[in-house]
C-alpha cells in the first residue's frame, strides 16, 4: 500500500489530536487543517497548512464553506490506479489526500441543551465534515478515514511499523465505521428536527409522542455467551449514554449471557422503585424475594427469607453501594450476578474468590420506552413509570386498612408491578412473603403465591396487578390469613368482589392503575 503523505485534520472533539498529529508529522505526513483545529496544532508547535492555502479560497460564510472544494474532494476521491483520474487531477493541480481525520459538530449535545435556540441547532448541522467522511470512505482503497480518537494510537502504531502505510483491512474497517458514523449523525438530526414545528418560531418540543419513523442507532459493545438457550447467538448494543444496564461496568466474573442481562434489568428496575436500602432477588425475570432494611445487608437477608430455594442461582439488584457487610451475606449463596451502583473495595475483596460471580456497576438511568419485536415489525410503548399518589387510593370496603397494612400494601404494589402477569404478591411492610407469577388464571396466582411462601402468611397483605374478575381470588387470599388487598378495580363484578372482602373482614384499596407485565 502507498505511504500516507498528506492528511486533512478537522475535528470537533480534539481528544488526543495533538499527540496523533505530532506522530503523523514525525513520519513526514503533510498536515492540512481548518479553523480551531489548525489553531490548536500551531499553538502546540506542529506545522500545519490552512485549508485556504490548499483551495485558494478563504473559509467563508461564517465557516459554512471551507472544505467544499474540488481540490479537497478531488484529492480524496480520485482513484490512484485510474489513468483518467490521475490525468484529470494533474491538469487541475489537485494533490492527493491520503488521510481524512474528521469528527462532527456536536449536534446531539447541542440538541440536549435546555432551551436551545433553533438557530444554534441548525448551525450545528455539519455539512463539510460528513461530505469529507463519505468521500474518504467511498475511496477507502486509497484513503484512510479516521472518525474516532480511539483509532489514533492503533493507526499511528501500524504506520510506524510499516513505513507510513496502512493495510487495506485497516482502511476498510475505518470506512465501515465512517459510514456508521454519518448514518447515526443523520439519524440524530432527522429525529430531532422531527420535533420542531414551523409555527413562526421553530421551537424544539419535547418528544411527547412516537416518531413517524423509528430510527435506532446503537453500537455493539459485546457478544454475549449465548441467547436464551445455548444454541442461540446474542449480542448487546449500547445507546452510548454511559448509563443503564447496557452500559454497566463488569468488574469480575465470566461472560454475561442474554438471560443474565434480562434478569439484571428486571432486578435493577425493581430496586429503583425504592428510596431506602432495598434488595431484589430475581429468577427468570420474576422477583423471588424483595425487601427493604436499615442496611443493605438487612434488606438482602429479608429478601432471601422470602424464597431461599428459588434465590439459588438468582440475580440481585440493589440501589445502594455494596459494602463489606452486604458482601459477607451475599457471598454465602450461589448467585449469578449482582448489580449495584457501586461496590466498595472491601466488598470486591470479599467476592474475589467467587471467580464466576459477575459484579456489574450500573449508572442509574430511567428507561423511556420499551421495544419488542414482532414478525414484520416492532412494538413500542412508554416505560411503565406510573407511581401511586395518595389521591389514587380509594378504600372500597367497610374496613379501612390500618397504617401498618397501608405501608405493606404500597410495598406489595411496587413489587407486584415487576412480576409477570397474572401477578399476586403477598407481603409485609418492607418484605415480600409469597409471589404468584405468570399464571393464566388470577386465582391460580393467588394459590401459587401462598404455596411458595416460606414465611407465615397470617397478617400479610396482597397486591394484584389487575382486577379480580370473580370473588374467588379474594376468597383464596382470605384463606391464607392475609388481611388486606390492593388492586386496580374496574371489573364488571367489582361489587361482588367488594362484598366478598367485606364478608371476610378484609380491607381493600382500589388504585385505578393496572400494571400488566407481559
């Protein structure tokens, strides 16, 4: 491959640029640059030619036009092995450009600024940058296109080892990344501008509905061990935010599988429902134990009491840093994954001997929407972020719940929201006791929740994710010794259900809110 002799550098993100440019210059590469990039390089003692020296035209229109010129794009796009191309560029005094180092105006960052003005948004739509990137990527056999600072060191090392050359495989890899970069950039612009209404002020409105065209731009961050089953392949993609489960930092343990990640999300979501120390233990996306406590260790022990058999090989989600005391308790049981906002040094030392246990640190974030594949398309819905207000609670029975029952009911309601439908959760204040999940019949969920209970059910309360279609579910709950129920209401037989609760001495609250989880 021919040696890189001439490069254009024009970047918004200047991370690592001075070091990279210095290495290129040290290998005899002529550097051409624009605006702030050229200024930075000169101030760093690096010789650089202004783009206007190459084109014979000044940067103009407030910087809107600087690289859109035949001497730039002709130098990038002409094919070196094509005689007609070589003749054409020679006739017009166009010099070959062998490398394009470009990253784009920070459009998404600008769009995320509160109260951003339309004019600022439009000025951050890059024109010359994507044009040079696409030109270089199209002619990748002859031109290396560099769009990420992460590639600076590998490129410099390869050139240093090969006398200034880059392999065709490297150039092709860079071109693939370049096309993905411009695609993501255009997608971000289109998605943002779709939220602007031309009402004379061109205002950027919050995304309060679903876009007409759903554009996804995600980067693969890892291949997973396998999918739901070992014969299925799987991978995880990131939105680049640095937050949430997909961007969690794995501290130790073997590779994650598809099921591990799904369970981590389920455990993490449930843990985020609470403000005080809480622990959620999840198995196959259902919480087999959830509890709050004065400390994380206490919360874990209470959660484990709910169903210690199912918790074996489970996934734990917590909303507090894992400390030495919590790690001591958690290390007594075989767990697949523990997800937490932080693990302190003593906790990491405690877990170090458990080589297969995955520890994942997650920066909290709130899911905005849920996507699910269906054949021929995709379903999209808002994430279920609905919480209960005092005004939502309606006592429908003759007996009102006691203050202790009410606290337990609200706790059970939060847990029930994260159990697969049909869902019934038995609980005390701050501790789940029995979980009936994913049944086709609600009355069966009542029975299974009671059957799964390892702790006494007498004096517990019950939560149902949807209304009771018949009184039989209430009657099953009463048999366990539970004393109060929280449910959405809305059945055509609500009157019969309430009558059964009154007959059995139960207190019942309607919320008017359903929490199906399919």
